[in-house]
């Protein structure tokens, strides 16, 4: 009985086992044959990446709509991480081949490695911060040599001995720059910009063996007119690590470019535009879809207040005068050491900057092509003397002292001071005048530029009031010009200023300050704003150089700059500005000197009395490095009774700057008439 039961149980176990095994086999078959594809798909990795599409940068036009800076369609050689090989051997081969093609086509490529291309390898000069950053980035000692840095990069990037030293340097430079620019799936790497069509064709022909190398059509920045206010325009360049650290939250990437100076930098947010987005879907590392999910929006276009023809004429007027001073033949010649200067012209009714000439100057295209040569030019051509040159204003400042004394009732138009050539208020110190003028009121004192009158008036007025009015005139103050930090403030003499310079304020300092000497250093831009305020009888406008902003291609006006009052001086007496302007009118008509060598180069009359209407000016001969080393300055406006333009000028170590004023006024009314270069004429005659 028990044996039979055992056999039944055994048979049942066998049956149940077979049933479970069959069910398991069916399940496995279903997984493999029926659901296999879906399980396989689930094991694959799907990722989505976004690449940035750069936006064309806004363009810059002059007051007539002529393009100063524009974009052209150019071709860039780029590396795309999606298709670029990940192994060092293949990556280095491709870099070497691309660089070889570009080299044969005489085309440069980006290389941020601060090491020479030739052996023995040396660090490049004036690149200390870049060298320190490189040592840190590649993980070498702070004292590592250039040779040791190259070896370290070659080791980390697998650049082998199958390349010679020149090829190793090329590959190492590109690999290092790729690291700096954060080369990744999200960031394309621009190998070279604006390459010639011959290079495009060759790289396209080699595309089957250059994985990840592509040609992109991009908007390339072009300086169409490199000689018009280059200091104010500025340049565009690659973003630095320091700039990226500040701007990454604003959407900048390490491979971006941005304005590096001038209006390009100051108006970066307006010119920049909005980037687009390209979305790439990757399946197991292979792209399966590629779509532009957000179009790039070009930046806005700037229209400046400066007109190219007028600006070029101003530049020529300035250069002509300096050339004439240097080449005088008269034994009585003065100012032959002149070597630099500036002219500024403002719209008298708005404060708009109409022109800003500086000498020496440069061409933006030369700056980009050979920065070292331009930067090393004689007399610092990169300095914008119009907005950043700090000079004593000399007797042009007497208009400030006159305004303060008249407006505060300290003097009237009829009060006089007697000039005997020497100021005798203090015993033992007798500062002198430029002549012996006799009894003068404020109008005749401005005409004659009498120091004695303004010594006495300045002493009575006091430094506090003089400084107050100087600040209202904008001297030592912010001007509002869009280029911001590229415009210097300067300062006006005061006890506080002298203390900051480690000097003691003496009672006599006030009389020197009253005539624009002492420790007053201001810019030609501020001097022009001072003239504009006098011509407007107490209203100073904020200076500006952006007339308006348009959408790309100037299709639609975004906004137009409106004049803004920066400061006001209310005429408390009713005769303050009448007196100052009358003195400046008489100064324009006053010709106390002759210029014996004028005929050498100037054949037309320089007399302001030959103009259709009266001009108003004030000149100055401020000391520069010593009593015998002076500059020549002027401020003014025209027409005197209803000014359209206000202007200023300064010649370093020069003389007779007043001789430029008539040409400035005449070219304003005839900007299309080109001012001839006497320098070119002299060279032609030779």
C-alpha cells in the first residue's frame, strides 16, 4: 500500500516539474522572441544635447548711415564634438591635417598657448598672466619652463614622437585652446575664422577622413572704416577666463566673443543679440536627430552722432597743425616740439559728440592685424587724448573763475583790477602776467587773458566757489559718454586734491587754480562741455555718441537718444553770461601776435573775423612739465549768439592752437569738402 502511494507521488512530482519547466521555457521564449526588441531598446542610452547657434552682432553706422563696422558672410573651420574622435591618436592626426591645410593657405588659426612656435621654445613676452594660468591648467610647477610645458601637454594629449617639434607645438596649442574654450557636445570649437574659399574647398575634399571637422557660414566682423574714431569704436575678441567668470550667468560661453573696448564694449548688451539653440538627440553615442529649436536673433545696430567726413577733416586739421609746428622754418618759431593733441566738437544744443580727433592715431584694421606694432608706435597712439588725455586747461579756465565771481556778486562787469605786470598782494612772492595791461574789467581781462585780474578775483572768490562752478561745468566730473570707463574724470585743484597727492595747500594755490594752473587736470571732452555750457548760457547737456538704435539692417527704430541736462547754472545777476560771452567774442576778434612762419604752410586766412558770424573763444598756454614747456589750448562756440557747435583743442608742447578754429568751423558747414593734408603735400613736393 505504501509502495503504491510512493509511486503515485513520484509520478505527480515528475508531472508538476515538467509543467513548471514548460511554463518557464515558454516565458523565456516570449522574452527572447516576442519582447526581445523592446528589452534591447531599454538597454540603450538616449540623451539630448543642446548646441548654441551664435547670433550676428549688431552693426555700427555713422551719422549719415555709412557702415563703420558691419558683418560679412564668412567661413569658419569648426570641430563638432558629436563626430570628433575621442581617442588622442585620431584627434591629433586630424588637428595636424587641418592646421597643415590652413598653413599652406596662409591662414591663421586660434592658438592661446603663450609659447613660441620655434625651438628652443620660449614664453611669449608680456603674457605673464596667461603663462601662470597655463601652468596651473596643465598641472606643472610654477617655475616650469616653456619646454617643460610643451612636454606636459604632449604627454597628457598623447602627442607622440611621430610628430616633429614644430608639429607637436601646433597640436599642443590647439589642444590647449580647445580646453580653454570648453570644447564639448554643447560647445563647438572654432578652429579658424574667416578662412579663404581655397581652404574651404580643400577641407571639404578631405571631409571623409577628417571626422568632426566642418565648415560653418558665420557673420564675420568687418571694420569698413578703420580710421574713423578707432579709439571710440573699439574691437571684438575672444572672451577671457576672467570675463567668462563674470558673464557666464548672462549666458556667455567660453567660446564666445565680446566687445573689448570703446562702443563695442560699452554697448555689448545692445550689439550682442540672442543666441539660438540646436537640439541633438543621441542614441548610444550616435546622433539620430538634429533640429533648430530656437532661431538666433541678430543684435541691434547703432547709429552714431559722428559723421565720417567731418571726423576725417578734424583729424587732418589736427595733424596739419602739428606737422606745421614741427616744420616751421622761422628763427622765431615756437612749439616745434609739438607731438600730440586732440580736438573735440559737440552739438551745442544737445551735447552730442560730433567729432573727436586725437593724434597720433591708428587704423582699427592695423590694430587687429599687428597689435604689437600699433601699441609700440611713437607717442602712444592707443591713448585717446580727446577723452582720456588729462591736461591743465590754462587760461581757458578763466571763464570758470569769471562765472563764479560774477554770478555770486563778488564782482560786477564794471569792477576793474589794475595790471602792472606783477601781482603784489603777498610780500616776497610776485607772480607775473604775460604783459602790462593797465586797468581791466572782466570783459577786457578775458580778451587780454590777464593773469593779474584773475589772480585778484580768484583770491577774493575763494577755492570753494571756484571748485563748485568748475564741477557744474563738468570739469573733473563724469561726462555721461557711453564708453564709460574709457573716459577719464580728471580733477580740479582743491585742498583735498593736494592732500591726496601728498602736498600741502597754500594760500597762493588759489590764484594758480583761478587761471587753470596748479593741480587741475581735465580732458578736452570736458573743456568742450564747458564751452557748450557757456554758449547755452548755463545749461550743460550730458555728452553722448549714440544717436539711435535700430533693429538689424536698420529695419526699425528701437529708440533715439534725447538730450539730457547734466547741470545748470542759473544766471543770478542777469549779466553773468553776457559778460563772459562778450569777453570770449572779443578774444576771437583780438589778434595781438603775428605768426612769422604762418606762410610756410597756411595760405588761407586764419582770422576768425573773416567768418560770416562772430565766434566766441578763450585760449590758454598751460604749463606741462615746466614753465618753459607749455601746451596750447582753446575752447569756444559758433555762432557766438546762437551756437550750433562747441569745441575745444589741446596741443602738447605746442603753440598757436587757435589757428585751427576757423578750419574747424568751416569744415562743420562743409563736411563734404575734404581738408587737404599738408603733410602729404610736403612729401609730394619733396
